[in-house]
């Protein structure tokens, strides 16, 4: 229903904030990382949103970027993970850090999040990793334009996950090509980790 809200931040009272846009104050449920990223009161901000509609309530959740919202959606798709738990996980990890943790199948690290048990952490790794790698997005980077030891299949798999996280080809292409020049083995997971690391620098 709402993709994002661009307006003036009028209050921050964790776990809520209010953004005024065209005379309407939108109350958003957010995690601590997002509240910190919003900055000072009375300044204009842009927050990506997700409307959670239940039988007895409607909650508008806010995120500092599209990547957080995509991971939030994936987390909600896991049985046993609700809105508060998904926000808590995104508070525990930066998006890139969480993706790397899931790819590495490090469910023990995810289980350190308050309210997340070992079984739920295992389900998160199993289900989200599977969804990330099976998303059907067409490869856009031509393999013959990239030199190195990495196969076109590995490049495609990394590209699929990057695009599923909301990165456009123009945003990730240079980082991906840099990563290709720095890794020595044909492994899509290593390629993705290195690309995400480079993207987080800029």
C-alpha cells in the first residue's frame, strides 16, 4: 500500500517514530537501528514502509532502506517469526551481515538474538537461504565481459540475490566486478559475501 514516506520527523520514542507528510502524522513501528539512522527531530527523512494488516490491528513498520524491508518480508515468511522478532533480528545484524550469516548457515549466531530460539534460527537459515537462491531473476551481466576464474553460474547466482535485495545492476556491477578480481575460487557464496562487503563501504 505504501512504498515509502518522505516527510518531517516529528518524534522518536522507541520503538515508534512519527513522520509528518502533507499534514498527516504517520506512526511507524521501527527497530533501534532505524531510529538511530533517522537523525534529528524536525528534519526531512525518507522511510520505507510495510503495512501489517491483522484482524484486530494495522501496524505500519518503517525501514531505513529497501534491503531491510526485503529481509523483513522474508523473515515474516518463516513460521514462528513475527513482526517484533523480525525487527529484533534486523536490530542485531546489519543487512549485509545477516545475509552473510544466513549464507554461512550460522544459525547459532542468529539464535543469540533475544526471543529467537535455536529451532527458529535453524528454520530461518534453511528457508531464507533457499528463497534467496531460488528467486528467478534474469542475469544481466554478460559473462564474456568479466575476466577471472569464476563461472557464469556463480555470477548469476550472486546477481540474483543482489537484485532480490533491491540493488540495481548499475548499483552492484562495479562492486561485483571488483569482487571477481579479488576471490580465487569459483564459489557464489564467497562472491556474494565479497560484493556485499564492497557495497557496504560506499
